[in-house]
C-alpha cells in the first residue's frame, strides 16, 4: 500500500501546474484542470477528481479537436497519479500503458510514463 501511494506522491509534482497552464487558451478549462490537479497533489477529493478526470481523459483523446486536446498528456498523467494515490495500481497501469505509445521516448511525458511503468 505504502509503496504504491508513495509512488503517486513522488511523481505528483513531476509536471508543475505552472508549466501546463498557458494563459492564452480557454481560461475556464485551465482553472478546472488546475483545481483537479491541485486536489490530486494535495490528495483531496480523490474520488471526485478521478471521476472527472476519467471523463476528461476520454474527451481529450477524441479524434476531433476540443478544449481538452492540448491538455491530454497532463490529464492522463494526473489521472494515473490519482489512481496510485487511491491505491488502484491496476487502473494507473492501464492509463500509463495507454499513454506509452501515444508519447514517444525522448519526450518529457513519454520518458516519465516509461519510468513510472518500470517502477
């Protein structure tokens, strides 16, 4: 239990929220994501955050461009971290394994996905 939840805590701040928010895009989407990501970092309201991020993850991966498309890597990342913090290693692994082919080696998110999968 502690190994899994500590893994989530260790990686929760890998991608600081300040680097995700661009300031020129949809401000309401960014505020929504910042709140969700902060809840995960602070380990607050995990059930609600997981439910909401699960929906946003499906939306972000759609073939058609939408408000969440640009944030898909971070939505997936924080969803996996939330699962780890909620001690749901299997679901975290599912998300990370889904992300692995989407983000190649040599990219920041791709390298971190592979790193955490190996741990």
